C-alpha cells in the first residue's frame, strides 16, 4: 500500500490564472505554496499526484503538461487527464489530474520539488485557474490544486 510522504491542497482566497495562451516550457506554478520537501524512501521511487483547479475560458481546451521541477531540472511530467464539469462552454471547468512515477532517486536524499506546468497547444482566452473567494458570485472561484508525493514501494 502506498504511503503519503507529503502533500498539500493550495486554495488561495483570490483566484490565480496561469496562462495557456502561449507555448511554455515546464514552469513552477508557485514556488512558495506549491513546493514540497521530502526524504526519498527506501525504494528510491515515488509517485506524484497533481490535480485540481480548472482549465477554463473557451469552448475548446489547451493541452498542458504537469510535472515537478527540482530547481530547473525536470524530474517528471505528463499530460493530465481532464474531467469536464459540464457542456463545453467558456465557463466549463476542465479539471486536470496526473499521477506519475519518478524512479532512480537516491535513497535518503532530502529533495524539494515544485509543482509545474507547461503549455503544448495554446487556446486564446484560456488559463489554468485555481483558488478564488467563497461567495455567491458566479465564475470567480476554481478550487484548489492538490500536490502530493507518495512512497509507492511500501
């Protein structure tokens, strides 16, 4: 059974938009709030889950990659699956989720990783959005982003 090494849900009170309107190499989402530190478990392999927020803003959707950076080094990345929160309209939430393995790590090493994203196919007027107020105004809150690192060898 996998064991959670570290994780967090970041859901700021003000909505954040990460642009998906231009091509982008893998870039950290937020080096303060979506950064995790952990010690590599005995198997030298971890699972990473990044999920949440919403790809939003048009009737079609950009294609992104999600992954982790250790400094400027890409440690893993993949195209997320997305679940649509309704019919494809400009206000539809396409919620991304990815789980991938990172192997070949040095057992016992202390690592710090940042959740990251890259844009492969752009769509005008879109963004990966997260956070937002808890109020009765429509279309201004998108939910948090979960970032987790798992020991998958236990």
